[in-house]
């Protein structure tokens, strides 16, 4: 009897071991390795869609650069189809270039970004280049939102699919395996392409793109116990001599030597090697994402026989990947911890972020707050992490700041227009000159008309800020004689147009406060010195010029400004309002007939989009003088095209600069902007106006317009500013005027 029981137990043990052995053979561990390749990494998504369609059970994922980004999202629970939808809806130009919305910047910060083409750090009298074109902040923000559902996971092996990625220590050139910590920060570091994205600091390591050292971490993945490796390789092959036509092509070829030679060995180690056709694409071909994804799918389908032999997921598709991937509109932030701030107080940071402990914040508002903080340029990086609160709904926000050590900048720009002609701008900006929150800026403008602009601001945000401003402008131009001569003088001389040399120096002291972020209220005092000469009129043989103005004016002013336009030159959304009241109280002896007078003016605009490519911009404005009317040089003058005109000069299409004059005016303007290609604009514009003396008293302001102008234009947005050409026509004059502009207006 005992003998029989022993035989039965032996047989059962044998069958059990055999069944276990068969099970192990049937279910090997499957690893997935995804290489870097920039936009070519979209092909990973196509391959993942095929893997999903077959229900293949992936046990571990490794990735580098774009492979790390796609791989981490797949590991955190997204399907290939979901990734296709996510990546297809993104504006990669905005994400990669840290395109901070204009509305996130203060008025002073907007002036900086809308004036200078090149900004260089300048410390200890040494000119330096920026560490990268982009901070990578928008990439980090996006990845943080997409991985919020796994933000409480610190060890990446605990993700729905275990994961790790590769980065490079830029100080010693060694490989760093990132398998724990802040997931968005780690994959941002893995994709920090040198010169494009600034390095990422994690612990004591300064990290850049993992593709520099290991673009296809198959050996590291095999070491995790994987039996079969699926690899998707989106790296370039070596270029031929015909393809290398520039220095950049040669440098790229040199950089690819090691990586491509490594792949000759690593591809042989890959059990199922998927090589999409990416020959006609580059690392920045983000606009061709659909085609790249499809090529990844086709390459995976070429391996369909081998893939079909792999183990499938039993039961439900997601198994332990069943996480809440629903896109939430808001997040509860129960507590906020700020680390790394030294010069800037917690109150300053929280004020920029517009956050408070224990409140529900929409994602849009949270991102807007992050943009507000980054737009100050006071911080090199702003990394953060959400941790689930214990015992209640919501998260704890842990923010880690790295304050910028650079406080001095050299800024450059170029410009051409029909008034100031050719100009080159050199600017020196110094932050924290006397206080932590002050900034001093000096523009020196060289060219046909030398000018300068100096500004100093102690920025206190929603409290009263203190500012100083000094500006000098000059130009020579033929203008309407009514700006300088009265009717009797014009009748006597018969001169309707004067060639003048116009000089204006303006100095201001002001106080400014912000409310509701977009409104700026300013009050202050102003000194203005006007000098206007002309060779058209002479009074004796001893001088070739007649002096119309050589007067110092003193005034007090108040300004109210609202600006939510998304773009200064080509707005497609937002509202604009500017109101200005100047009361001129004193003048020097040259203007012997001076008596007090005031000038009020306002401008209102509204921009909206009717389709992805077509937008409208509607504006109206007006102004009037009240009090003494003996000073003409500060009257309104319409004509020309441009931005940032001085005094009361107002752009008006169809007429040359300073062609229509009067002490009061009304104007309406409308434009249709068709963005035919990215940053290429075709515009159709029209403006209508009444301008004369006292039109609000006579009622002429409410009559049909006396002056009309229409324009057809083409513009191209560049890093140096817009390049614009406009052909305009005035029905009243029955003649056309061309306007040309290159670069930001300053």
C-alpha cells in the first residue's frame, strides 16, 4: 500500500514539474526597447498599435529620448491608440520652444520678448551663450499632466508595466539608468537633446539626452530577466557624401558614428527587430507625425508572424494597467511645498502661481500660473511633483526651484521702416541692480536716426511699482504743414508740406499697479523736450533752417491699459484697451503763448478666430484736446503703418506718415488675417477716420468718414520680428502707398 502511494506521489510531482516547465516555455518574459530619434519616434506609436491589436503581454519597457517619452506613457497605462490621439493633437512648436502665452507675461516682460531678436547672458564682462534654446518647461508640464495617475509611484518597476530610461551625465559622459524618482523629470532628462533643451538636474547629476551614450538599451533590458526582446529602432543610417551638403550634416554624421556602429551589434541581439522607414524624415518632422506613425505600423506588420507567436494577455486587456486615464479638468491641491527659493519669497512665488493651499484649480489655471512664474526669467528651472494626499482626495504639490544666477543680458535687434529707416539695437539689461525685484534696461539704437531708450522699474506686481523712463527719438520726414502752421501762414506761404527734422526727448517718473493681472494703471509726471526744424522755410540768409519748436513741456498723466492679445502683430484672440490722459501744465519760454491744455485718447480692439487659419481684428480709437489750442505740435497726426509711434502720431493705412492732422479724431480699423502657412500671413485691412479741429463739438466725429484707406499685405514671422510688405490705396487721394518693415518695432 505504501509503495502504491509513493508511486502516485512521484507521478503527480513529475506531471506538475512538466506542466510548470511547459508553462514557462509558453510564457517567456517579453521586453520592449524603444530608441531615440526625435519626431521619428512617432513610429513607436504605430508599432505599439500593432502590439496592442495582438494582445501581446509586455513585461518590461526600456527607452531613450523619444523612446523614453513614448515608452513611459505606454508603461503608465496608455494604449497605442490613445498615444496616437494625444500626440496628434499637440502643437509641437509651442511645446518644444517653450512658447509661453503672451498673456502670462507682465507688460514689461512683453516688451522684452517683442523687441529683441537675440538675448545673450552677460556676466563679469564675459559674453556667454545660453545653455539651450528651450528650458523644456512645456514638455515637463505636459508629461506631468499625462502621468498624474501614477504620480504616487516612485519606483518605476511598480508602474503598470515596469520601466526605465537612459540619460547621460554631461559632466563625466557616463550612462545613468533612471528607474525611480519623479517620472516626468526623468523622461525629460532622457530627452534633453543638447543645445535644444537645457540639462536637467536630478540629485547630484547634470543630465542630458541618453542617446549621447546609449540610444538603444537592450543589454540593460536583457539584464532585467527578459527572454525575448522586441526592439523598435528609429535611428538614422550613415549619410552618403551626396547627403552631406552642410557643416551641420557633417557634424551629425560624426555624432552618428558610434550610435550606428553600436546598432550593428545590438540589432543582432534583438529577437524581433522592427526598423520603420524613416529615411525621408528628420528629428523635427513633427508636422508629418501621421505618416511616421503609419510607417511604424507597417514595419511592425512586417514582423506579424513573429509577434503572433508571443504570449497574450489573459483576461481583460489592461489587467493591472486598469488606471484612471480620464482627462480631468481640475485638480485639488491640499498643500504646497516650495523648495530652492532664496532671493524670492514664498509669497512672490505663490503670487505668480496664483495658488493657495486647499483649493481646486483647473489645469488651465495651473499651467497659466506656471507660465507666469517662468515668464519672469528669474528661474532656470521649475520642477514639481504631485503626491496623493493621505486620507483625503487631492494632491500635495512639491515644487523645486532653481533661481537664475544670470542677472545681466546683452540683447540685439535690427529694424527697418519708412520713418526711422535702418536701425540696429544694442541693449544692456541688468536685473537685481539695487533690489531683488528691480530691472534696468538701456537701448542704444544706431543707424540712420540715432535714438535711445532707458527704463528702470521696481516691480511689485499688484502693489505700486515705481518706474523711471527716458527716451530720445529723431527722424527727418515730409509732413503735413498743418501740424506746424496755422491757416493764415499756410495761405500766405502756400506750403502744404514741410520737410522737418523732428527731435523728441521724453522723461517720465511713474507709479504703476496691476489688477486682475491684465490691467495696468499708471500715474506719473513727464518732461518732454520738442525740437522741430525745417529747411523748407527760412527767415533770413544767416540760417538755412527755421525753428518751429524748441520747448520743454511739463505734464502729469494717467494711463489705463488692458491687453490680452495673443500676438502683437497678428492677434487672433483677445481684447485690447489703452486710455491716456495728459494734462500739460508748464512750458518753457520758447512757447510764449502757452496756456494749460489736456489731451485724452483711447484705443479699443477685439481679435477673434473663425477657423484655424482665419482671424479678424477690429479696432476703434479716438482722441481730443481741451483747453488752450495754441500748441499744434502735440496735436493728432494720422498716416503710415507701424507700432509704438511717439506722442500722438496714429497709424493710418493709405496715407503717408503724418499726413492728416487735427486736435481731435476718430478712427475705425478692421483686418482679416489668413495664415496661409505656419507664420506666413496674408492680410486684408481697412481703416476709416475723421480728423480735424474740434470735431466732437461740431458733430463731425459721427458723420461718414472723410478719409479711407485699404491695404493688402504679406507678413512672415521670424525670430528677428515680422517681415512685412503692404500695398495700400486711398480713394480720396486716388494713389497708392507701399509700406515696408523688417524686424521688431522699437
